[in-house]
C-alpha cells in the first residue's frame, strides 16, 4: 500500500488511510517508505489491514485480552494469601490471658498476661505486673464480725454470735421458738371459741379458771323491753296514733271495697304545703347495737299527681320518721316517693341521708313495705323490702344516740296547683326489741 499513514487516537485505535504522495501533515509529517499491511498483534483486534481499517484493543477475562479500567476485579474483596506480620503491625490484642503488648524488633510479643497481677515477660520470666499491697495494710472486722489483721499472714473473719447489741442470733437459738407472754391486745367476739359452752351460758370464774356456766338467780340477768303493735284502722281516732292535717286536708276512714283503711289527703286547695300526717304515740327512740326495730305497712298511692312540674311538687314518706308536718324528716329510716319518682329507701341522720332507688313506681297498687334496723356482725344495718323482695341495704346515716325517731307516715304537696294526692294505709305493724345486760 503506497501513500499510507498510521495514527493512534485516544482510544488506542490505529487508523490506516491513504494520504497521498506527500505523507501526513503536522509534526513528523514528512517521511518516505512503503507499508504493505498492518497486522493486529496479541491483545488487539481488526488486522490484517492492507488498504484501510481499524485496529482496537481486545477486552476480556481470558489470556491475551486486556482488563478494562472499571473491571470489578480491580476493587473486589478477596482472601489474602499466607503472610506474616511483625509485632508493630498488630493494632490491639484481646482475649483471655492477653493483657497488653509492646513492639519488639524481633517481631515477637514481649509480654503475655496470665491473669490479674501476673505476666511472662520477653525473657520468659514470670513476674508481677502490679505492685502488691503492703503488709502494713490492715483488714478490720466491722459490726457483727470478728477476726481480721494486717497482711503479714492469712486472716479469717467470722460472724459474732451472742445475745447483746452488735451480735447475731444463730438459726437454732431457742429464743426464736420459745413461749412468751403476749403484749396487751384485743379480740373480736368472732375470735372466741365455743370451749364446750352451750346455748344461754356465759363465761364465769369457777374459782380456778374461766369456764362456761348457766347464770343463776344471784348472778347477772338479761332484761328485755319490747313494744309491738299490729293494727287495722277501724276507727277515725285510733288511740295508738296521732293524726295531723293542714291546708284544707282531711283524714278519712273507709274506702269502697276496703273497710278500715286510713287515707291521708293533700286536698285540692291552690296553696302550698297541704299535708296529712300519722304518727305513733311511741316516739323518742334511737337505733343502737342492742335494739332491733321492725316496721311493716300495707299501703298504696291511690291518687298520685306529684311531679317535677312547677306547682306539682310534693313527697310522701312512710316508716321510721320524726315529723308529720311539711318538713322532710331530720332522722329516720323510711320509704319516700318525691316529685313523681319511684319509691326510694332512705336512711337519714341529722338531715344527711343515704337514698337508694327501689325501681318501684307508686302506681296505685297496695304493696307491703318492710324496714328492719339491727346490728349485723357489729355493724348497724337497715334493710328495705317491697312485696317480700329486698331492695336496699344501708349501713350509713342511720340515726343513733340523740338522733331520735318514731313510726308514721306523711304526705305533703309543696306546690300550689291544687292537684290531689291520696295515700291509703290498710295496716301497720312495728316491733321494737331492746335488750340490756345487767351484771
């Protein structure tokens, strides 16, 4: 091939072209000679060129190929071949028995630790790596211990046992299980055992010991007082009850089909505080832990116009109460319906009350009301039944001591619209049983 030039570009590509008889222009552009062909050698591709063509580097992963500059094999991680290091190349030493090192020109570890305070140095000598405590240092036995001393010999500590302050009690010390006189204390009655006692016996001193015995005439006696009444209202002026009225109200005896029924009426006058009341002559008692008091009555709100509407307000109480006027009882245990609501079970002491909704509405039905107040397990308790079903149990705000009460019923219209409200009472039963022990 005549008049041919070979040029290598930036990609290692050799370009062969016919430039004419004068040769290539530029630096080194002059020359003479004849090129007949260009052959691609090892690692190149594209030859043999006799006229024109391109020769390029042959890239690959086999012999006689080149590796490209971004080949991943130029930067990947790989396992190193077997080799060695001098001590100075080791950055740190860890693990049991290796507590430190220092560089050595021979490339060996200069010190091997054997545990706390011992090492083998570079001369294979066993030596102390820390300074031992001086023999003058003493170990002192504290409170409850004996022994100790300086470090010139082995020392022993032991627990100091004894019966004085600063000594310990041994596990088999007799004081841990001996009998002793108890300190002053009290017991509930439930803590007392029967001890062969029978019903009605009391604890007495028989000259040798305390023992159960039946009381004789010369000993203590139990005295009980009891008031009991069961009555149908068969006259307009029963001697055991006191009736009061106010504001045009009236008390009547006898309802169609119900002979002997008392009716407490509020009347129809358009004035407030119309009322009727009925109370026993037996008043002035208070509940306590030795008195049981029971009240029963069969009654119905025959006419019931109380409501929360302005002018139609009012209430009716029946049971243990201390008033029959227009006021709410100060002390008592009673059933109450107010402003058209259900019957409530109420205990009230010094005008502070506990009230429970029985869920029973005054609907004109005659119902049996029952209240029992007595000591239950040491707690004064009031229970309320309607038609034989227990509706409430109270242990709070039960009047005691000076908070006296009585037995009766009251109906009061506090509003002034003049709507009538009638409480019919068929019968009343009450039983008050008071017991005292005289020694």
